[in-house]
């Protein structure tokens, strides 16, 4: 095991999972922005079955898998619930994500899978994803530094 508790197969499994996910997105046509936009405009409901099926399989795997196997196979750590507060950041992030997805028809995972099927025009959207993530990181650092300055004792 590495110092972070991950076994030697961790990276290989992550890559294999990413490739399988990308293949599934490409096969289901979710990597095509025009198909996604048709779905979002309520013209084609095929993706509803794709996403619903994926959610059902994932939900069952998590519910059954964590009951049968008590520890993560690659790290040996025990499964625990993760509680994250539902705050302003979650709402704002969801609105921005949804607006970007609705305007472009590109979800981040499907954007990368779209590159894999040869849709190189999608590079504009992927560049937008990176720029947006970078801008959010800068904003968060700026906001945190301002908060620290306000809480610092005066001279």
C-alpha cells in the first residue's frame, strides 16, 4: 500500500473505470451535444432511460455492495457515510453547472468522451470547463484570503 492507503491496482482501476464510463457515454450517444440538447428541449427522451438505468445500477451497487463488502477493496478502509452540508455554494454551483450544461449541451464527462469519438469542436467547451474551474479556484482563494484578513486581530 502507498502512504495514502491505496493499493497498487488503484490507478489501473481508475483508468479502466474512466474508459468504461467514456465508452458507455459514447455508446449511449450522451457524448453528442446535439442529442443532449434535444433531450433538454424535451424532444428526445432516450437519454432519460440511459440516465435512469445508470442511476438504478449505481444505486443498487452502492446499497448492496457496501452491505456485502464492508471495506473498500483497494484501500482497505471501512465504508462510511459522507455528510456535506447543503449550503449556498451547492446551490450556486448547481445553477452554474446546469446553465452551462443547458446552454452548451456538454456535461464534463460527456465532453471528454466526445473527444474520444472524434468531435474535436468540443475542445471549445472543454476549454470553457477548465477556464470556469480555474476562475472558481481564484475566486475561492480570494474570498478565503479576505475572510482571514477580516478575522485577523488588528495591529
